[in-house]
């Protein structure tokens, strides 16, 4: 009792012992003469509520479609709505029967392996069922009207606790296997069903497929090799378990590191305002500079530069610096504001040496840093700034320099040597090129290049 698209996929039955017949309906045969049935039809029908001649509601107790004694191999179809599949329990007169319903169009791909299935069946689920589930655009399977149900073994659950494959015993003891109709190969699943039926009803199913492979009929040499296989499988399972434990631990550490980076160093690539100022300050201190944060030195409405930077051992060397994050390109007005801060410092402090000026810029925030515009400012804007000992620095350049120091690829001293007298601009590409030429022992540093 199968549609044409399924009927042709059970030709393997002809090679199994026993008598088989292809029928169009249950009325084609005397059912008491048969032991098993392969069908895609519902196995039972819910009783329908009707109305008697006196107007009282009554239940029309309709007989089961498939007799109780038949073992059944059947299917979950990709149905859009709920459809009764079978009454899987109902022997308790004090409770209502439990029904299995077909369910379709469930989104998601998360699956849960059952805990009480054999190793052989677990391997079959992993090899043949889970790949099918992962490729579906939506899920279909079944749900029970209530759980748990004794003698109902679920092989695999899907999203929203959907039953994807299972086997169970009907109220009178017949075994039913129900699998998805989109499995690529039904033969190994039907063999599992036959094994189950043989264990439950050996008088009705005396022969098993591939019975010569059973341990009882192996030669001594076969048993030795089979034992070696089981030993190797056990070793592999142990190694796989240890691998999964290590891998999960590393993933947890990576997740924590990403979270810390998102709130810390990666702000040099993504941040603005106070969070960017803090990330820049931390990077400069990692380079070995002394950084005085100036926001607290000024009144709220009269704030000037963000930092005053000095280098240990370099008497009189000072940088007046600002950090800024802009969604698009950097504006030349930022250079003028920084220049005003420097002039105010010169007027107030009368230093022996003129301070240098740095503008640390995070720009084009939505773009991958490697895809951002090459230059921070146009040459006509940058020229006067360079002549006044000014340096515009990409904060992504700070990111890769900081990573190179942490990895040991370059030293903080060499980075300070690079920056001490540099004017103009230091872009991300400049920093990447400098790191490539100054890496210790040819070690490749962590960088942003794809």
C-alpha cells in the first residue's frame, strides 16, 4: 500500500526470505494471514463526534484502519497540517487514548539524539537521518497528544520537540516503525525494523537479513577481527570525546576573548567617543608611553586635548593628542582644533621644545579596516599639519602595532622609534608594511590582511 514514488524504493524486499505481495487496499487480502505491512496510510482514525436522533452528542467508535496484530513500517510525510497517524495507547479505561499526529512546516534544524537507542541505530541516525534534516527548508514529523508513553522509543527529535523518527508498540503488542519519507535509503531502516520484530515475535519473523553476520554464526577468526573493530571504535569514541571536551573548552575561551576584545582592543576598529579614547590610551601605554588623560583637568565646557604623551628617557619630548571616531571620512577641522590646543599649551607653559601633535582617527566605521580609504586626509590638508610636526594616525594601525608587540613580533621600543619623529600620517597600510619589515625571526604578526 504505497504510492508509486515509494513503491519502487522497496525492491530490496524481494531478496529477503518470506512471502510478499503488493496490494492497493487492505481489502485485497485476508489480513489474518499476514504478519507485516508497509504503508503510508494512517493506521487508525480518531473517533468522530456526531449527533444522535435525540440531539445528544455521541462518539462514533470507528474501527482501526490497520489491525492490531500487523507489524508496520510507515512514514512521516511532509504534510502542512495535523493528521492522525495512529492511536499508540489506549488500554487504560480511566484515561483517554494517546494519539500520534503528523505535523509539517516546522522551521529550524536543531536535533536531539535519543538516549536509549542501540549503538547500531544511533550510527544509522547520524549517517542517514541527520544529514537529511539539515538539508530541509522546514521540518516535518509527529507529535504525541501527551507524553511520556511507555514502549514509545524516539530515535531523533527536531525543533519544538518534533518527533522525526521512532518505533513503538501498539496497544495489542504489534511493533510499528515510523520514519521520514525523504530518507535516501529505506533498506537499513527496514532491517532495523525486522530485527525488532524478530526479537518481539520470533515465531512470526524467524529469519533476519544478513543473519550470517550475527556473532553466533561467526568463525573464530571473524570474532577476533570483530572484537578488534569494537576496540578501535571504543578508542575512537574516547578520543572523540576528549577532542569534543577540549574543543568546547577552546570555543568557550574564544567566546570570552571575543567579548573582551569587543569591549577593549577591537574598539580601535569600531569605537567612538569615550570608549575609543580609553582604547587608544591603553594601546599607547602598552607601547611604553606615559599618557596623561586630560579630560578631568578641564572644566566641562572648556575641554581641550584628550592626552599629553611623554616617553621615558626622552627629556622634553611631548605630544598633545586627540582621539576621534567618525562614521565617514575625517574632517580637516579636527586638525585646526588640535592646533588651537597646542597654541594654548605654548602660551601657558612656554616650553623649551615645541610639542608634537597627534590626531588618532577611527574612520569609515562600517567598513572592514582593509577596505577603508587609503589616506586619512587629502594631501593639501595634511601638508600644513605635517609641517607643524603633526601626525595623523589610523587607530587600526594602533591595533596591528599593539598585536605585533603582544605576539613578540616587534618590540615596543622599535614602535616608539617609529613614532618619535614621524610626521604626516601613519595609515593601517603603513603600519602593516612596517611590521612586515621589522618582524623578529620572520614571524608573521597578527594583522588585518585577509
